[in-house]
């Protein structure tokens, strides 16, 4: 992928992690793919921040990082 895929917002529910991108697209992947996130509390999940020019997401309180481009690539393949 050539252009930087930058995140704008993060939402989640019981089943999915949703990342809204700056270009308006939304990536949704199963929370089951991210064991540390699945096991985190709602308050821990809400404490995220975008890092590396908004191409990554960090949950510092649970020491977890997610690359948005990798998240998109995995979702397109349909496997974790």
C-alpha cells in the first residue's frame, strides 16, 4: 500500500474493533483477533491514542500497539 492509512477514531463493541480512517472508510475486525484488547476493560479500551503520524494505535495501559495498515491487510485476507 502506497499512501499512509491514517486513523481518525476508534470504536468497539462486544464483537468488533472499528477504526474510522481519515478518508472516511471504516475497518472492522473481530475483537477475538486481539487477545489483549478482548481481555481489557471498557475503560482500558477507551484509553487509546494514535501514534506514528496516526498510522498506529497504542493502548499504553495494557502495553498493546496496533498498526492500522496491517489491520486492513489482515481484514482483506479474512484471516488473523
